[in-house]
């Protein structure tokens, strides 16, 4: 499968995940803009760390930034894509032709905003440090583990207890179809899907070259 076909599928998968999560693509985009901006801010911190390592390289004769920083940078690209896709879908209410979005004009990171963040990722999709397309697929799969099987009452209770201790106001929504019944925990003030108790973060190390 080519990168364009994979990215087209990733876009559709992200929209489906948000549908299962109970997110309304016709709602006001304010919260989603905030989520994209949050990921841009995370990349800003990563970039600062990478720059520190580059400065250190000049003193130590090291030849590359650390693996940890490279993985974090890949994670940032993936998270910006995942949040940026749903913002794009909310704004345009359609599944786009990804082929027309590849090879767009490059955007310097300093100029990235929530509204051009998706274009920023597409302009870097062939970045030679890692496999962004493969990493995105891994993040999408991992995001499904934020959902709790309705039959797993212990997991739900432990998660709710965890957020109560952290003083994070949350609520639970249900998803049901012919074969699946899920519980999804959302933060009350902005409807963000929360990571349940025992959530294991994605491992993107296999996608770093």
C-alpha cells in the first residue's frame, strides 16, 4: 500500500475513532483547536531539547541527537496529525483526497498553527529520520486502548478512582453496536478522551531509522 493510500485510510480511521468516542464533528471547533495547539506546544518543547543536543554535539563531537528525542519528535508529528485530521474534518465535513495534500508548500515550524498543522505534517511526511506514516498507524491502534470494555467493571472503577484522586472531573459515555459495548471516559470541561488506569503508551521505536 502506498503512503497516499495509507494516509487516506489513517484519515478515515481517525474519523471513525472519534465517532466511536462520541465526538460530534458538527460541534464548535474550539476544543479541537485547543487539542491541536497542545500538540504543537509539545513539539515546541521537543524542538528545544533537540536544539540543546545539537549545541552539545558541537562540544562533544557526537553525530546525532539521542534516540529518545527522535522518538519524541516522531510522536509529536503523529499526535499533530491525529488531532489535525479531526479538526480538518470538523471544518470541511468531508474525507479529502489525500493525494492533493501531499507535496504541499513546506511550513516552517515557527509558523505552525492549528489551522495549518496538518499541512505541516504532510510537508514533512518523507522526513528521513523516521517513518511518520507507520507511526501514525501505531498511534491510531494505541488510541483504541483508551476505550474500556463495558464488561471490565474493575478497569472502569480503577480509572474513575484514579481521576477522582487526581481531582480531574470526568464523565463516562457508552458506545454500542451489534458486537461492541465500550465505556469511554471524558474530561468534563473540554470532553477530551482520557487515558484509563493502566494505559500503556505507544512504542514508536520500531519506526525510527
